[in-house]
C-alpha cells in the first residue's frame, strides 16, 4: 500500500495493487509520499495505536492543531486483510476507531497532515 500526491491539485491517491503503471493526475506524474520524512514534525504527527479486543483506536497527539490551514485529513490502517480509512473533521480531535475481524491484525497506522504530509507507525501490539 502506497500513498501518492498530485503536485498540481494536492489530491492524495492510494495505490493498493503494485504495478509498473505510473500514478498520474492533472496530466502529471504523482509523487510518492515518503512516511515520516520531516524529522522535526514527527513528534506531533506519529499515530498511536490502542487495541481492545477487535476495536482499534488510532490517535495523533493532542498537540496537533486542527485548523483550516493545518490539520489531520485522514487516519488509515493497513491490516493483513486490507485497509480502512477514516476522514477527520477539522474541528474535532485527530482520532479514529476501527473494527477488525477475528483473524485480522493491524500492520501499520497512517496519519495524513495537510501541511506536513504522511506519517506512520508500525504495529507494536
């Protein structure tokens, strides 16, 4: 699972099937988003994972602003069975809940900030 961004319109796209096909938008090649690329921004962006039974909560630290100009746009999880994405409202805390099937387990959690881009945490549960 890879995330790409269009350099023209800033749309984020998800590539779920690996292929040699280029990701294109606005007649331009999209850029691969590199997770945790901004070292100084990592502390306020790394998602944390909490698991209770089959319920997963993914949160971004409370210190992260949720303003029009700077906010978490979505939180996503990658599991052994696929992925799930939740959009975050600008005026609400940056956390999302997910339900897993009995055989499903989380591999990685992602948070996308409109200003600092993509951050992820590997599952340590």
